[in-house]
């Protein structure tokens, strides 16, 4: 992707990343009471503007073709299990209970998950708005010919 | 007008090479360059918005106005009708750092995206107006 539509691709990558976060939050919430489940966390990573930054650093004379930015956006770097110990709940009737009658539940805190969910949802909206703005901008380009 | 430096007693447009076409004057070139710069800035701002939750991310920006201003001044000084300007995406070192090491502020980015889009819209409208003016001229001189 390059040129005008790079902009849309970048915002789309933001949408994908936030959706991935939302998916993991949903999984954590769904498995809040599943013994043996480990809470997962998403870490995001920047996809840099490769050619443009490299060119600026090397000081090479950029042609008009190279002016268009390449790459850019965000990607999910990793979905890592949360290493913290789970909650120990006394439930002797549970078939998965240990000899003391305790079941280990994941350390999923619904409050944390809900706040993360709000963040992911709002960030999704922000990217959707940026995409909408980009779309309007490109439509304006055609106004030159009108 | 930018680039129309008067070198003799004659009006500046007579100093242009005869093959020179007036629609591609410095103003037109500056408009085109602005559109290019604004488009590139939109990508940079979209990149910042996409990385709103990336810890340690450093925001990027394109200062196309300064580059263009410089290029127009240089063209003016040289009496040249060719605008030579390049833009690049640069890391923004001045923004405030968040607790997680990122330098993106969602409100600031949103405002900048809106501002940049409006600027782009203004540029396209000026270009459209210039094009209509040209068309009007052609209609007047035509049979």
C-alpha cells in the first residue's frame, strides 16, 4: 500500500489491533471462572514508516515516487499469558478441587477487564473516525475535477 | 505572488521562458506540494492514532508548511519558476511523554486530524477554483 490509501490501511491496522484486544478481553471474561485458564494480555507494536524514515536518515535524495510513505500502522506483537498466580477458592464439591478442597481460578479481575474493554472500544472509535476523515479527504481530491 | 520576481523594467510574466505554461506557476506547484504534504501528514497522524495503545511509541509528524515556506523563499530568491520541495515523516521529540512511555495524546491527535483534513479541503477548493478560472479564460478566448 502506498500513497493516499496508505492512510486508510494504517487506520485499518489500528481497527484490527483494537479488535484483537477486545477479542482477548472477551476470552478472559468468558473464562473468568474456568479453573486452569490463564489470563491473557495483548501487547501492541508499531509498524514504522520504513522507506520514508530510512531515506530521511540516509539523506538520499527522495524522488517524487519515493515521497509516498510505505508501511506504517500497528500490529499485535504478542498475546502473552499473565504469569500471576490465580485465585484459590474453596470448593470441595468441584471435581477439579485439590486435596485441601481448593480450586485455582484465573486472576481475571472483571473491573480490570471492563476498563480495558472501554479503552479498546474508544480506541477503535478513534481509529474509525480517523478512517472516516481520510475517506472524506480523498473524496475532496475528486472535487478538484468538478 | 510567489516567484514572480521583477528583474527588469518589464512586467514579471514577460521574463518567463516562452514555453512556460501559466497554470504550472509557483502557486500551482505550491498547491500541489501542499496537497502532497497534507496527505503525508494525514498518514503520519493516522499512524499515531493507530498506535494509541502502543507502549513506548513516539509520535511522528510532517512539518510540510515550514519546508514549503522555505522552498518558496528559495525559489523567490533565485527567481526560479520551479519549486523544489521534499517532505519527510519525522519523529516528534517535543510531545509530552505519557506514563507508559508513549507520546500520543488522543485529543491532540484527533484535533490535528480534523485540522489537517480541513486544510486539505481548502487546498482542493482553491485548486478547483483555479481550474475553473482557466476554463473561463479558455471559453473567453475560444470561438
